[in-house]
C-alpha cells in the first residue's frame, strides 16, 4: 500500500526544525548574507537545541534520523536560508565518511571532540582540476612509517577555515590513480595546512568556502577512514546519503520564495484588483506550487528508497538533487519576476533566495553530472 502521510515523530521533526528556523535562521539570514560571515551563533544554538548532526546515531551526538527524517529537517532549514542551512548540512556531509566507514576508535574520538567543541567539519574532495570527476584527483598521501604525508590542493571546500577537522580524499599510490583513493581524517590545525582567503560568491554567503594547500602534512595511519583504496566507494556512498539533503534545501528555498510571492501578489493591486487575480500572475503561482509539490515528492521518494530499498538509491538520489535544485532555480526566478521591482530588492528576500538557489545546481555534483549518473543507471537496468 502506498502511504504519503508522515508519522507523529516525523511531524514533530518538521515542527522542531521549523521553529528553530523561524527563531534563529530567518531573523539572521540577511545579516549573515550581507556580512558573508559564518553564522557561529546559529550553529552553536543548533547544537544546544539538538538540531545538528541529525542523521548520526545517538551514540555520536545525533538523533538517528532516517534519510526521510533528514529531508524533512533540511526543507525547514532551506526555507529559512539555504546559506545558513548548508553550514549545518555540510557538517553532516563531512561526518558521513567517518560514520559509515571509520573504525570505532576513530569515531568515538572525533565525534566526541566535535560535539564537545560544538564545531563543524569539512569535506575535502574537489580540486582545481577535479570536481565532479573524482578520477582527476591529484592530492597524494604517501605512507612513511606509521604516517601518511599529504601534499595537494583542494578547492571549493565548505566550512574549511572554520572546521575542527577535514575529511580528505587523497591517492596513496598516484600511479594507480583513483583505484588508490583513500579517505583520511585530518585535524585542521595540523602543520602544513594553508587556508586561502574565503571565496567571494554570488549567493549562500553565510557559508564559507576556501582553497586549501597541503604541504608535507603528516597524518597518523590510524586516521585513515576505512581501508586504503576505498575512498571512491566511500565518496559515492556519502553522496547517496547527502544528495537528498541538497534536494530538500532546494524545496524549502523554493517554498519560501513561492509563499513570499503569493502573499505579495494577494496584497499588490493593479488595475483595481490584486495582481494574483490576473492570469499572468495566477498561472505563474499555479506552476510554482505544482513544481514544488513534485520536487518534494521525488525528494521524499529518494530518501525513502535509501531507507528501505538500496537497489535504486544511486539513481534516485541523483534524480532528486537534479530535479529539486532545477525547480528551486525556476521557482525563485519566477518569484522575483512576479514581484517586479520589489522582487529585485533586499526587502522581500526573494532576490537572495534566487542567488542561493543557483549553487544547489552546482555543489555535490553539478546537475550535468547528475544526468550522467542517471543515464548510466538506467542503461544498466534490465
């Protein structure tokens, strides 16, 4: 039997995250967008109120959220501000390799530390010449005694300069290429790590991204996450878990833009009646609402599939990220258009939502790469 209703516990998750977003994110979103500063006050509050690291187990400071639970939470964060929301969700991205592949000793030590510090971690995969193409990674981690020596260059790393530790993907045998890709946990204060100035961006300005240079960075062998050569598998399994989060953030952002445009158009009068009564605007609102509902459904389905049926998770997670982030861009653009000059100002925030939406089509694999993932998956199907 197909069932679309949420459990009592899931409704409580939605309410909890919406309440947090209304109290902490919405009042601060314009400030952090204008300052382009990491929202430490919001992140600390998120730890205090049990918002951080929801998909992690309770043993590691989380709430053992299913992926569907996480999608419900991320939508509410995105409705408040995608830029602030990704500061929280990107921490989950960085912690996921530790959660799914590290040994118990490494897990207890570093989950304990990051929860005690109320800190964040950073996921270090992308390089100047290796974004979605993981096989192009050049950063190396050469074993020397009981340590690995890391040299390389990472780029577009979210939470980098504010992180407690880095989840770094590097080649242990450059001649073998991506077959030797391995994940390491690297404390951010390790000698030899240089954080370049944060990147200036069009949107999601509360979230910080940096380039990182690794020069003879020594990492204990015990900090290896999983086994040598399993980095590619860990990275892909991580994305299978986290892409629905990006999709949900996009749905939340689109929802907020739609609701703003709807209320504005009900109150704005032209030619003696609210502009929402004109088909030109009314039909735009109808299309926006339909797109949001369909994006939410594919996101929920992809998350549910991960929780129940792993056979299609790669394809569905890519579909959800692709479709929801494209819809997020379309809906926020339409909200700006529907509201005319007001939509283009800071006052109503939809111009910010539009700027924020764009990056969701790019990070965690561009939407062109999502189409590649989907096409490969459907061509393998019998």
